[in-house]
C-alpha cells in the first residue's frame, strides 16, 4: 500500500500561490516513483491574514503545524507590510520552534541557462550553502530607547552558541563527505565581530579536525562575495551564519542564472518536527498577477522535500525533469529570457516527468 505523507501548505503571498500550485502538481506525480502519496492541508496565512486580523497567522499556528511531516511554503511579503513583520510573524518562529537549524540552499548552473558571468560551463558551478537558521544575527533580541527623539538608539544583538555553531558546521562536513570535491568553506567576519564569529571560527577548526579527508578554507564575507563572482567553481560546501548565508545565497542564485531557480530547505535532520521547504525568492511584488513567475525554484524545493521524506526516486525524477526542461529551452519564463507563463513551465516539467516515471 502507498505510504501517505501529510504536508502543510502555506502558499502565502504574491507569486507564492502560483509557484506552489505547480510544485504541488509536480511533487504529486513524482512520488509515484516511490509508491507514495502526498496529502496536502492548506493554510491561508500571510499578509491577507495580517490585514484582516493583525497577525500573519492564528495564535496557535505552531501547534497546528507540529503534526505534519513537512511544510511547503510559497512566499510571504507585501509592499505595504514591513519585512520584519512578515519574517518575525511567520517564518522565523517556524524555523525556531521546529529547530530547523539547517537552511540548505544549492546553486547549480544548469545546461541551457546562461550565467551572468562569462564563459561558465554547465555544471561548473555546483555549490551547497549551509546557512545557520536558528540563531546568529536573526534572533530578534534588542531594543530601542528614546523613540522619536534625536537621541534615539537601537541595540541589535546577535547570538552565537557553541552548540549552534558546531551543529551547522558538522552538518556541512557530513554532506561534504559524500560530494566529489570534499571541500568546506566557512564564511565569517571575525576580524570585526570578535566574539560571536571568533567562537564560530573556533568551532569550525574543532569540527574540521574530525574530518581530515575534507579540505577547508575560512574566508571573511567581503572576500567571499568577491570570490563567489571571481571563482564560483571553487566552492563546494559553504557554511555561514544566518545573515551571511542569506546574502551569499541570493548571490549564488543569480550567478547560476535566476532567483527563479533557487530552492531551499529549512531542515531539522533529527525529524522531531516538520521541516519546511520554500524557494529562496520572496513574493516578487513587481511581477505579481502577471502569471510569469518562474515556478522552478518552488518545484526544486519540492524535490528537496521529497529527499527529506526519504522519497529519493521522486526527488531525482524532479531534478531530471527540470534539467531536461531547461536543456530543451523551449519553455521558459521571462527571468530566463523566455516568454512562457508559470503554468506552461509547470506543464513542461510535468510532461518530462510523466515520460520518465510512467514509461
Ligand atoms: P520579498 O520582500 O517578498 O522578499 P523582494 O521583491 O524583496 O520580495 P524577491 O521576491 O525575491 O524579493 O524578488 C527579487 C527580484 O527577483 C524581483 O525583481 C523579482 O521579480 C525577481 N524574482 C523573484 N522570484 C522570481 C521568480 N520565481 N520568477 C521570476 N522572477 C523572480
């Protein structure tokens, strides 16, 4: 009998619902390869909920999500709502409550996609960023005094713990072991952040010593952004703090062609609670309602979800179908230089998928 996996869907705002719809259809077909079934539950949370009720989600939203195996998220955000409200009202509580301490974000240069960098061959850029996802600069600790006065002052605290640093660094090394190049790069700014990021560097050195077969480098963030452009091929597994990982992965996404291809997973590898899968991009207010959002980032995020659900054939089938669609190049959205719609790209991936898994 087919195994049923229960998935919470937060399609969210802007282009979120459009790209999530395509991802769901593709995932549904792909899991046939593993004789599994996905059972979706939709939660209409996001900025519409905020406009109606003053919060991004009902007060008990974390308890509601707890029993699910995974969460598939589209995007949250609205030009009229400050980003810190949408982040702190929904995404960050989910990442923290379910201890999704790994934010995994791959960047791969597919055949048929042009990098904005000259002369890059398909597959030559193939990097995996492990972004720390529960602490660092995103802890929402701080305060403001003298609001509205000239003396107005804000304090923003970053939190680095030995446990938090070591576990994300160890996760990066574990995965690097199974990749051909076996290399881990750690990115900090420990010359200027002499407490938290020096602790990070010490943790990196300690964990690296447990993996002598893996080569390492430590770069400051300013150098790393330069090298992401100058020699992106040299990066294999990259591990960075919450803020630096976020910035580096937008750069990684554009270096391999488009924000519309960048997938991510917020993962608790211990599986105590649901992990969450979402495209790196946001609600893309500039293209909302036009039906031209690239659904491939959401579709590739669904593939990462299937990996997490231990449905490897389906996950691999999705990646092959996406690669084939991009290679053929007939159907692509405007961010990749084409004229196709979100739905047409979704349909092209489904067609590739159906010919590979229903042969
Ligand atoms: P948010 O505040 O929700 O993060 P944003 O506008 O700051 O929104 P993104 O939504 O990530 O950030 O959009 C950045 C740019 O990339 C925009 O020009 C957007 O149109 C483009 N973009 C993002 N996602 C896609 C996509 N799936 N397909 C095509 N273009 C996209």
